[in-house]
């Protein structure tokens, strides 16, 4: 617990929370403007389902980049300050430090999706969507996006701590954003290899076409659970491998 508190303390002058809020605000504003334009052209097109699907798709582009920046800022302190040897001399196990940094990143990611979920609720209420607030759908959307971002964070943390030059980790984040945006164009088998595709893969809402009519379909929880299990296994494996690598890495 002390290590986790220390990680947040070291970020006190980094303005990371402000940067995250501003970056997320751009995504939310973009999504809301697109939905508002759709509603103005076709008043019957407004609803919770298209809004949730829109943000799930945009999360595939924005969240990998935001996660890469967030994790890089958390991990870069040890490289710039050259504190690895100092921490080792103070008998701070690198495995505990690794876990503390991941918990710190998870806290920021949780804030991101709580803020996003609140914005969805506010937008729907202001625009007076005819359906009641779908709290179950909002929760499922939150859990799917949060789980996926944790797996992405596990990969980004491994890279950020293993490679001193953070440009490599940031490039991985940008590549992940591209894959998250374009992943739905890939065949199913290839798509599931890339964790960034799970932002839309774990969305509770999908769209199908009947002729020229677009229909929004709500998937049952049991349809998504196997994929959530795959994502969880990937996250645990990436975290364990990264922790082992950094813990025994020569400093």
C-alpha cells in the first residue's frame, strides 16, 4: 500500500489527471457531436445503443494512445531519475514497485471510464432519450472497456519499464489505436489476436444491417463472457511476464 501511495505522490506535479481529462474530453465531445448531428437529421435515430456503440468504437482509437501516455508518465520517472539502484538499496522489491505502478495506472483508467459513463448518462438525459437509463448496459460497457484497457496497460507497462526510450512505448500506443480503429475490418480469427480490438469486441451493443436498414442489437452477457475470459487471461499473462522480466532485469 505504501508503494501505491508513493506512486501517486510522485505524480503530484505531473498534471496527469488534467491531461487525461482534456484528452478524454476531446473524444467525448467528438462522439457527442456526431450523435447530435445524426439526431438532427433523423430524430428517431437518437438512443442509448448508438451512443454506446459510437464511444466503444472511438475508445479503440483514443484509449490505447491515452493509456500509453499515462503508463509512460508513470514509468518514465524511474528512468529519468535513475532510481532503480536507489530503490534496490532501500530493499524495495522491484516486483512490488511493478505492482504499485500497475495499480496506479488502473486507478487513472478507472477514472477515465467513470467519467465517460457519467458523460453518457448526462448526454442522454439532456437530449431526453425516450428509453429509460440502461444502467445494466452502462455497467457492461464500463466493464468491457475497463478490462480491455487494463490488458493494454499491462503490455504498455512492460514495454515502458523494459525500454528506456519512451518513444517506443508511445509508438506502440499509436499503433494500437490504429488497430483498435481498424480491427473490425479483419477476419474474426485475426482480430482476436490483437487486444486493442476488444474495445468493440466487448461492447454490449453491435450493429447489423437488414437490407439498407441499420439495426442496433444488444448482445447477451453470456455471448461476451468467453471473450472477457480470454482478455483476462491475456492481461494476467502479460502482467506476470512483464513483472518477471523487470524483476530479474540487470540494472
